[in-house]
């Protein structure tokens, strides 16, 4: 049995398979849609154990299932 990729809905309620990537500023895990890398989900109140910068934009003003502004 193979493991299914994680999925989330975007702001228009469409489902997308997710691809993880590291925030370029603090290193925490963010995700983008496999079918459109412009659609992003940032971690918000989830921080990496490695002591990420909690003042980073991906925590203070996270993008969740939409194109970044």
C-alpha cells in the first residue's frame, strides 16, 4: 500500500496535493500545491523544533491556500 500525498483545500475549496518546501527566511516547513506552485500554505502557529524565527512573515501573516499578495 502506497502513502497518499497530503492534501488541502484552497480558498476556493478546491483540493490540491501538497509539496513541502522550507521558508526561505526562517526554514520552517511550508507547502505549495503540486499543480500550481503559486498557491501556498504557510505554517502560522506551527514552528520548527530547530528554533525558527517566530517573527517571520510565515508565522505572523501566513498565507493559507491562496496566492501570496
